[in-house]
């Protein structure tokens, strides 16, 4: 028996409904694709801004006179460039050059953004060696380093114009122009009978003492000599009002 076809007007309405549904599906797909494109564009733009920000941040520490970003290894390398002289170790007159050699910036005035103190004791062959005044200070040029000394007490002053910078013992020694490595201090080298040992707050530390990162109210002691030379290594320092 032959199948009866729907009337012509019914078939027309069915075709029109099918076309409307197809049109809605196409519009939905276009909208979805547009959303994907926008999302991808946002991700790409964000990545570009992050890359530019990272590049800008990394370039800020590229200036040799800018201490920002200096690593402990760099500080150790800087300290190794000091002179190998016997004690006593005098402060060089050309402090501006020494400050720059230490990777620091000669300032016109002491920084006020960050201010703290550490203390350094040095013992050579059982006797205490003074840490001189005016390391990092050039009176003639009227310049000062953020890392400096004011007197022979051994107090190290960190007075920085920026916050969060790292300062290392090796930088102080480079300003002082005294070599400091794991194997020597000035012209004194370790050998079969002599050792160089570093202490922080009375506790022995290993590695290169030039890489010691300075911290507030830190007591640092460097001891060079033979095993039979007794030294009372201090574990703290009375900073008083500092």
C-alpha cells in the first residue's frame, strides 16, 4: 500500500522548522568559537605582560653598581679580589672604588629605609684583630656605602635606601680590600697546621665565610690559627641601643 504524503503546506512548515533549527545550531557554534578565541587572546596578553614584567625586573639588577640580586657566590668572588696583605689591615683611601668593586653603590647619605646591625670579631693566632672604622666611607668624596663601619667596635652598619636587599660579609671585606675565601683571610692561608673557621652566634659554620649573609644582631667570628691556640668564641654581642 502506498505511503500517504503529508499535505504540501505541512511539508513546507516542517522544512522551515528544520532550517530554523539548523540556523540556531550554526549561531551557537559561532558563539562558542568566539568565546574560545577571546579566552585564548586573554591568555596570550597575560603571558606577554608577565614576560615583560619579568624582563623588567631582571634588568633592574644588571647594573654592576647595583647590589640588587647579588648572589652569595658573587659575593664570594668579590671578596676573593681583595689584597693578600699581612695584618694589620688598613682601610684603603679610595673607598668609592672599593664600594663599587663590592657591587654596591656609593651614596651621598646613609639610607633610611632599612637599618640594622651585625657584629664581626676576627682572631688571628689567638689574638683579636681590630675591624677598623670607616670601611665603606669616603670622607674626601663625601660618599658612603649602605654597608659600613663607624668605629673599631666591629659593629657593621647596614643602612640601605631600599628594603629587602641582601648584604654579605664578602662585600665588607672587598670594601676593606682584604681577601676572604674558604682558604685565606688577607695574606693568611690555611695549611697543614693552620685553619680558618667561621662562627655565627657561637656556632661553627662550614663553607666560604664570604658567603655569610648579614642579619640583624648577628655575631660573626672568624678564627685563624692552629689547634692549640685557644679562643673564646663569642656567641652574642651587646648592641645596646643600636
